[in-house]
């Protein structure tokens, strides 16, 4: 008989996948977003410290960049009925896993009398959790305040924000040297699902607004609930970069980073005695985790070997993530009078590896008013094959049994490297009359998926994607306004061989290998990004205002 289970462990597993994000929904900075991400060779803003720190050497003055982006993440999941899979044994990272995802058990097989309620619940074709859900997360900043202690009053995408200060050789008085300091948050998506059949009455108190006639909270009964109910994430990079221009043909750069991560999320766990899905025996657990100031670094190069042609590339080092936070129980379905979780809030720790990112590209510049760039970006997600989760201070009990503590859990992820090809550029249509005051840009990107279909679920959705970006830039007296829009279309994915199953603690305790498959179904997704940035070129502004006044006309 198994004596270990993983209610809180599942929460942290999903948190780990949230931080992975393929996962960032777009590039950092309005300029790169408008170029479809094709901004690796010679980024002309402070966010070069992320994409290619060597390009900072081409910014000789003093400048400040401020950016923000809003994300609309559109996701629909149509869940299929469960099915039976043969056991699949895999050797991953030195650990051996047996993946068992069966059709729910027939009680008569274990000496119990089938009931009409059981037949209504588990008969194929009448599965209660079949159906469709959509992501309702808001794109606005107020909704993500819960990451910093707010309540669960609605989920939203924390806007991507960034600020960078670049000081070049004109200010430092060191030929070829540029220093930059900045902070930025890569744009990642949030998720908020509920039962689409739920009807709410705004005049009722919040505690009663979503209850169905059986007293169940319909925010927690959607068909995706065993993968995810809702989640917010935020990742902040703080970076100090230096670039040195060796000569007119070559520059190098590096950056030192401190990365801080925040996450809150909720997921349902089945507490059915037989280990199967039962909407009346769900437990909703939540976690609010943080990892503080993980060190990391990146390096880059820039070259101008011949007139008009520029080459550039960068390498972002991989990093080992260790997130820690409290695990609590937010909701228990009406049918769980004999079930208890002891010791909450407990503490849980999750460990996994974030990938290295390699970028390389070529840019052709036809005079100052036109350029076109092609890039290749490789994200080495194959380094993440397992997730280790440890839970402290939490135990689970049922029917008067002694509480059972949690053991460390190793979960296979099977992620794979992703590749993106990008093409984009800028044009100044007024170069002949009013140069430098208006820039138009556009770009396209195709990216493969880092998540194979067998481990895809609503906790983190990724698929091969097509990305279009466009934007404009207005400049006057050293002040530049940058606006960009990006639309990403993810190819539809239908999964019929999932390895993702609901965690069923009581099924583990009583020895029933009957966890319900929860990842099968059809996934349709797209997202839209609206970004705005301001750039201040102080040396240009200063030169303008300190220029000598024209001589007075003489009679």
C-alpha cells in the first residue's frame, strides 16, 4: 500500500512550469516587439542588455528607456473524456517512472456495489468534466496585486515593465566603454479559468455569488481544474552591463543579473476514495511562492565586417531555480467531511533548470533610413527533464487514520529545445525631409514548441506559433515615443495520449492505480501584446538647448 501523496507537491510542480514560460509571451521592449523579435544584432535601446549587451557600445551618450506592455492571452480548452493507457516506463535523469493513466475504476472490480451516481459520473460519453473553458485573466496591473499580498479577487497578467539607464563614452570619458543599469520583467501570461456554465449574481455576497444548487463553488469546478484553476507570475531581472568597442568593426559585452520570481496559483486535487475524479470530493490548494535574487549572466558580440552588414549574437546562461513558499487549502467540496489536511500552511520547495538561450543574427543597413534583420534563437529547454518537489510540515489524513507526511516527488517533464526564426526591420519614410522623426517597423517570427503534446495541459500552454509585430517611433529633441503591437497565433493542438493525470491522494493510500487523465483535448490559443516606451537621449537634448543662439540681424 502506498503511503505517500502529493497535494501540495502538485501545486509546486505547476508553479515550476509557470516560471518556465516558452514561455515568455514576447520580447522585452516596445522596439523589439514591433520588429517581431528581430532585434538581436544591434538593439538601439537599453534593453540591448537582455538581447545583446555588446550592442550597448553603439550608444555613446546618456539615455533612459522606460517601457511597459499589456498582454491579452486568449486560450480555449475543450476537454475530452478519459481513456485507458498502457503503463509507460521511462528512464529520465537517472530516475525510473511508471506512468499509469487509467479509465476510472469500476467499484464492482474491488467488491463494491455500483450506484446510479457512479454510472452517471463515470460512464464514457457522459463525463461531467467534459466541456470547454476559456482564460479570463485581465491584462491590467491591478489584477496582479495579489502577488504582493492581495486577495484572490481576480487574476491578471502583470504588465511587462522595464527601465534602463545607459552611459556611454561621451559621459564616461573612456573611449569605447559603455555601462548600463536596468530592471525589467519579461512578459509572461496569466491564467484564470472557471466553469463556463456558472452564473453569478453581482448583488449577492462574494461567498455566495458562484454557488450552484448543491453548494459547490463553480469557480473551482471547470473541466481543467486538476491541471490549473488560476495563476499569476512575475519575474524581475536586475542587471548591470558593460560593453567595450574594441575598434570600429568589433564590440563585446557582458551582463550580471539578479533574478527575482513571484508566483501564486490554485489547483484542484481529487480526494475520491477510489482515486478517480469526483466533483463532490475536490480539494483546492494554493501556493504563493518567491525566489529571491538568483544570480545569472549573459555575454554578447557585435561586428561590422563590411559596409552595410552587421553581425551579432548573445548567450544567456542557464540557471537552477529553487522556489519556496507556503501551501494552503482554499476550498473543500461538500462531500469531504472525513478528509483533513494537517499542518497548513506548510512550506514547499521546487527545483528545476531554466534553459540557456543562444541568439545570433545578421542585419543589413541601407543608409540611416532602412534596415532589415534575420535572427535565429535557440532555447535549450531539453535541459529540463525532471522537477524535484519537497514539502515540509504538511500531512494528509482520512477516516481517523494517522496523518501521512509528504515525501519528495520527482516529476518527468520531457521538455524539448525550441527554435525561432525572425525577420524584421525599420524604415524612415520622411528621411528626405524630416530625418529621424518618424520610424515605421514590422516583423515576423516562427517558433517551435518546447512542450510535447503528451505533457501539455492548461497549466502552461505552448505550441508552434506564428508572430506578427508592427510599430512606430516618433522623435523630437532627444525624446522618442515608441508604440508597438504584436499578435501571436498558436497552432491548434489535439492531445489523445496524455501523460498528465489528476493527483488522487486517497487512491494512492488505498492502492488504486486509477488516476484520471486530464490533459486530453483540444487547445486553441493566441495572444496580443500592446507595448509603449519612452526614450530620453539626454546628450541630444542638452546639445539642442545649449546650442549658441543665432546672431542678431544687423541693420
